């Protein structure tokens, strides 16, 4: 464990770590355990992307404000003192942008190669978000095909995988071969993002945000809203099971990716969220509660997952096997995807 010397930290760094705690429930703990060489770069990377997401997520921002901000984020990172107070008062991470000059200062103090990576990912993500915001404003996102769903997840999460992998390799904590396998780091992001989209379906629906692709939900219900109606519960469960099946296809690539990590703190940083994700998928699988309220894995399960994800790849594979077996047991022949789900679980159970 590497302790930061908080009294020697400049004020702007302290502000960044405070924002990390405030804006991330799941990532702040794992980021703070990262090797000192990448601790601040990853914290700043997180806050830059959280800033972008806070612009993307705010429905009160007109497209004419939103689009140039998203596309112009690489420039913003050059502007000393830039802040933004245009988010609606109830936007949860509004203050991050109101005090964004702290993030910009710390960004500018990073080593040049780290800055290049963070700026490049902010550029690609901002443009991808802008493209989908335009589409969401005109027709909504619940019309997506499966390929469009994967592309959206690539922009908001697969690119995070690319950026992190470039940081790991630059710091010599990852096998440079990982850079030649974009499918692997993309899978790391897609697996997390798809799990988030599955679990948050109720909350996102309340905010009028629909990410489940039409290519999937239209096989089960006529209108997206029907997923939340009691008389369609069986169809909704089959639909969510197909969403889980879609996410499970990334598992083997995620486990291959983890085999390329060479430093323990980075391994933990990568493995913990992946383990939490497979446990969350298991919790959501054929669980009607997810259509009524937010479901969350228990504190006890989360603790066990932390312990198991900070050992080595063999133990992490064991975690994946355990949850795949539980999904397998809940699978039912009433489900139109019964066979496919059974095969997908069987593959994970036999992996390594
Ligand atoms: C730089 C650690 C480890 C190779 C802010 C980590 C929101 C699922 O949608 O707040 O607000 O409910 O729960 C993270 C790959 C990205 C993908 C994406 C930056 C793993 C802006 C995480 C995270 C790649 C877009 C969770 C993708 O957010 O979501 C750093 C390797 C940010 C990772 C968003 C979502 C993250 C997410 P929401 P959450
Ligand atoms: Mn978003
Ligand atoms: Mn968000
Ligand atoms: Mn999101
Ligand atoms: Mn979400
Ligand atoms: Mn969230």
C-alpha cells in the first residue's frame, strides 16, 4: 500500500483527490491504491472523463452548448483557469466543473506522454458522445442496433480501456503486446459499461435515458416502457437475460487482458471492477427487482470480491466460474435464449 503524503501535496492535488471521492463511489478506492507513478495521472484521467460525462448526462444543456463543449474538450485542457457553471443545480457532479481549473492545473503538470494519452482519449470520447447526443436528441438511443450499442459503449468505456492500457504500457506495468490487441482493452470497457447499463435500467428510465438496444428489447416487448409493466414481467426477464448474455460474450477477452498485466496494484485496479461486474450481472440475471428499483451487490459480497481480486489471475478466474455457475443455475428452459445462455456460461466455467 502506498500512502500519499497529504500535507506535502499542493492544494490543487488535494482538490483533485477530494473530487475523486465525491464523484466516484466505485473507482476512488481502487484508484487510490495504484502505484505512485500512475496514481495522479489516473486520478486526473478519471476527473477529465467525469467532466465530459457530466456534460453528456445533463438534459438541461441545449445541444448548441453541449456539442461544442464535448468536441472542444482537448482545448479546454489547455485553458488555464477554465471552469463551467452551466449545469443544472441538481446535476450531481456539477461542482467538479465549477472548480475544473484544479483538474486543468494538475493535468498540465503531468509528464508529457501521459498528457498526450489523456488528451487523445478525451478528444475521441467527446466526439463520440457528441455524435450520440445529436442522435439521442432527435430519435432517442433506445432505437440502437447491437452494433450501434457496442459503438456507444466503445466511446464511453472502451476508449477508457485504451487510454489506461497506454498509460500502463508507458509506465512499464503492462505487456506492450496489449497495445496490439485493441479488442482486449475494448472488451474491458464494454463489460463494465454494459453491466452498468443493465443494472441502471430503472434509474436511467426515470431520467428518460434508454440505452438498451432496440435490436434486443423489440424481441421481447413492443414498447421500451413495457419492460417496467408488471403484466410483461416474464418478457422483461427474458429481455434482461438476453442483455446479460450479450455482456457475457466479453468475459474471455477480459480474462485474456488481465494475463497481460505485470504489476500487482495495476492488476488489482483492473480486476476488482471486472469481478464486481460479473457479480452484478449475476444479481441482475432473472431478478425482477431490477425493474422496480436499483439493485446492488451486498457489502459482504463486495468485500469477498475485493479479497479475491487482489491475488492473481487464477483466483479471479475462479470468481468468474463461481458466478457463471450461479447464472447457469438460474437459467430456465422457458427463456428463448436458454441454449445460448447455457453455452455462454459453460464456456466461462471451463475457461483455463
Ligand atoms: C479513468 C479509471 C482497466 C483496461 C468517468 C474503467 C460514465 C462504466 O453511467 O459512474 O454515471 O452510472 O458508474 C475511469 C478498462 C468515464 C471503464 C463510463 C473513467 C476499464 C466516462 C469504465 C470513468 C475501463 C464515461 C463508470 C466505464 O461510471 O457510470 C477511469 C481497463 C469515466 C473502465 C462513463 C463508466 C464508468 C464506466 P454512470 P459510473
Ligand atoms: Mn453518460
Ligand atoms: Mn454518467
Ligand atoms: Mn453512463
Ligand atoms: Mn449508469
Ligand atoms: Mn453510476
